């Protein structure tokens, strides 16, 4: 009697580029593929389906995406399918499909990924294409493999910042309902939840009838009741109300990621953004008065069209006075379809590089000094992995870490004494750190 032929499930490999929001999208795609009976693999060579979730925010990110796509095409096995999705597929679907014959499918997030073997090139998000539905936001997601997890609470953005093309391919803000978010939080099983969106503090404003006053505050409180830590990333400064500050402090993670971008008032208006350095400093001081243990992160664009030496000097003074824990500095990238691309006063790339280097050197010294100040303190740390953890001061993947003794259980929250600092990283008592770190 013959034995029935066993057919192995198809395997998939997902490569994610870009920001945490893309990682959440990849998790949702993985959940969809698992539901179809496919199995994950950590090798593109062993996969029947290779997916690249791309980033298209700036030119450097697009170049990296193309490089990865071509590299994976060279690695994948004969007969496998290579699918490109994410922001580049949303923004340049038709052009991408035409320019990359190596790719089997270019799929926007409105197009379902399947394990089917049929070759198809699907141009997506052409200029007249509709904005995709919110299917990814509400799809099921696998349980978190780490003690923390990102949760995307909205898609798109209603702002018109002069440098940003995201609204053109991600569409206007669409907030999820609180119940779906809480269901996802429960399913993830993480001890720390990091809430993310293109415009986090505007969550719920597009659904005021369902969200009370259209505020993120009830969501923060509801998530905080379910997990040990709630962290918020990407807050637009004009929406940093007293109520939001209080909610963040009450959550147990007084961490403020403020999307400032610059401090020169004339330049910020050219960016189509609110605020100025004095307002920002006043708000930061107010938060520190309420919560002296608060940690701060921000990002700044260097070389935006029209940026003068006086503007740059203002930013240097602000960085020195604000003493933020973490800062990212990025050179301006001219993005097709944005307001800024047609502005005069473009800054020479060499001058831009000099300004970047000056700011980064200053902030590295500030970050190191602020970390040195923590030596001798006791902190509650979430053990992310063997020998690695974070206090409330460190967001996952973007900030420094705390080196821990290797016998601490992953997923536990422990009190440790800080005995040393190595640049952006801290060292807890009992930790062993390699000499080359």
C-alpha cells in the first residue's frame, strides 16, 4: 500500500526597512501569511515567497530599498516569488514595476499577499489610485517575540509639512477604534507597548463621536491598565497639552519624543510647522518641573531650503540649552511633490554636512554627560534579551541600552544599580561588558 505524498508548506521570508511603523505592517503581513498556512524562514534562499517591505521617506531610504531588493533577488531560489510592498510600492508602484523586472509583484497594502505562484505585476498608488483601506491596521498579528511591541494606532497624516511626502501616499489620518487596539495589545502579550503613528497626538480627531472629545488620553489610560509600560513616539509639539503631559507621566514612562524639526521661527514657517525655540524650551522646562526624571528625544532637519547661518546658530544654542537625552539630525532631502522642493535657498551639500557634523558632535557629548549623571542611581529595567535591558529613558531600537547581568530572566522587570556609562549605554552592577563596546 502506497504512502500518501506529504506536501511541505510553503515558506516565506520578510525583510523590513525603515521606521517602526513599517515593522508593524510587516508583523500584520506575517500574520496574514501564517493564517494561509505558510511557514516563516530566516533565509531568503530557503523561501518560496520573499517579501521586501520598503521605505520611501527620503532618497537615502529609497536607494537602500532598491539595493536590498536586488540583493535578495540574487539570493532567492529558482521558482520563488519576490514581492515588493511598503511605502515605495505605495508611492511609485507603476514606475517600480517597470524599473524592476526582477520583481514578481509590486503590491500596495490594499493588495493582499498570497502564496500563489502566478506571476503578476500590479502597479499600485498611481496618481489617480484611491487610498488603500485600513485593512493592515486591523489585521491579526502574531504574539510578540520580545517583551515589548509597537502598536500602530492610526495611518496617514493631515498635516502639510513642507518637507514630507507621506500624506501623498499614506493618505489622510485614519484612526483605529480603541477596542481593536486593546484587542491587539492583549494578543501581543508584551510588557511594554509603544504606541506609534504618523501623527500620534492627533489620534481620534478624525473620529470625535467615537473617541469622546477625539483625544488620545482615554487610549493611553486603557493601555496602561493592561501592561506595565506605555511609551509614545512622535508627538507634534503643538498638541502636547497639559492633559497629555499628565497622562504620559502617569503611565510610568515619562518619555517625550517631540517632533521639533528646527527652532528658527522663520524657517519653521517655511516648513509649514508650528513653534519656535523659546516655546519649545519653555515646554521642556515645564515638563521637567513636573517630572524631573523625564527623558526627551527629538529630531531635526539640517539644510532645509533657506536655512541661514543664523538659523543654524539658533539650533546649536537650543541643543546646548535644552540638554535633550537623545537627538537625531538629518540632512534635508528634496522630495517630489512636496512644497519645499520648489523653494529657493537650497543649502550646499558640503555646508549641510558640516552643520550636521557640528550638531552631532555636540549632542554626542550631551548624551554622554547625561548618561554619566545616572551612575550610582537605581533604575527599574525591562530585560529585553539576555544581558540587555531598558529603563523608561530608552526607547527600543533607537536609544542606548542598559547592560545587565546575564542571569536575569528575559521579560522580567528588575531594579538595578547603574555603575558605569559607555557613551549612550549604561552598565548595571554585575554586568560583563566586552572591551570593544
